[in-house]
């Protein structure tokens, strides 16, 4: 069974909205867009987002306090590095995985007996379309 078939109604609505979005959405933007679908409270959005993040279907962009659908669900290890290039002009977000950066961070962590629980890298700048 596909991951999307296991989703609750609210989770499916949130994921669909994020997949259709042209830029990251905050929880309150999602709430505003989904009120007519029966989602009335922020807690409903946050619960859906929490489960979608746990399933690696959605990512939280810490610097923007917003969310994006995973560009390539399950293309990366849960404990691996997920990186995002965020255009400060148009808001476009590109998700990518870089094995070299991931390896260097793992090497750094190992040398210091540091055990990371989550690694996320956000690069902010101007995309090629806006440059």
C-alpha cells in the first residue's frame, strides 16, 4: 500500500495543498486555505504536519517557519542530510541531498562523539530564474 493511502483526510488535504503550492506555506496559511474543507483549528493542521513529517512526506523550513512537500519522498535516509536552496526573491525552494556534505558532517560528528538526531541545511539566496 502506498504511503498516501494510509493518510487521514486532514493529512491528505494538507499534503495535497503543499504539493500544489508554488512556495512554502505556514501552518496558518494552510489553515486559511483548508477552512472550507472542514479544518477549523490550528491543532488539526499541526497534527497533520507532524505525521507527514514523520512519514518523510513534508519538511519544515526552520528559517521560514513554513512547510514544503518532500520533492522526492523516501529518496533520503531519515537521519541523513536534507538541504534546501531558498530563493529570497520568488520563494522557490529546491530540495537536494549532497553525499559529500553529508559525509563531512558525519565525519565531524564522529570525531566529537556527537550523535545528530536531525540534519537540515538551508541555503538562502537568489535562484537562476531571478538572477
